[in-house]
């Protein structure tokens, strides 16, 4: 029925947004102060895990035989793209925090760094 499909799509978009949030959290906590723009992602195991998580998540959304095991349903692509907002928002907020931390530390304006 239409209602069951809506519930499945709702849980699917929740799942996909959670996956994006987990990736954002992992990216954000990879370094405490260093920007991701200069970090260059040297941890290949983590990079492979990100790729695997994204591919598996997309398969759960777009590959019909995966719907049963993951209890998901097809999502229109615009909904899949909207979940990226969570990833970018979390990473951006964390990058701003790191920038503020580095700026205060360079000015010797904070006494709560790791090395104190």
C-alpha cells in the first residue's frame, strides 16, 4: 500500500542520513585541530571503509534485492542528495571550530589546548 511505501521510504532516508552523519563524524574527529583540506586522508583503511559504507548504502536504496535485508525502499535521487546536507553541515561546522581553535592557540589566547 502507499502508506507502507511511505514508511519504508521514511526509514530509508533516515538510514541514509545516518550513514552520511557517521561519515561526517568520522571525518571531523580524524584530527583535532588540522583542517581536512590539509590532512589529505592518509588512512587508507578508513578511506576504503568510507567507500564501502557509501556503496552499501546506495545499494540498499537502489538495488531491489537489498530492500529486504536492509528493510529499505527506493528513494528518488533528490532525497538521496538532500542527505548530503547533513554531511557537509557537520564537516563545515567542525572545520570552523578547528579554525577558531587554531587561531586562538596561535594568539596564545586559550589555555585549554592538548599540550597544556
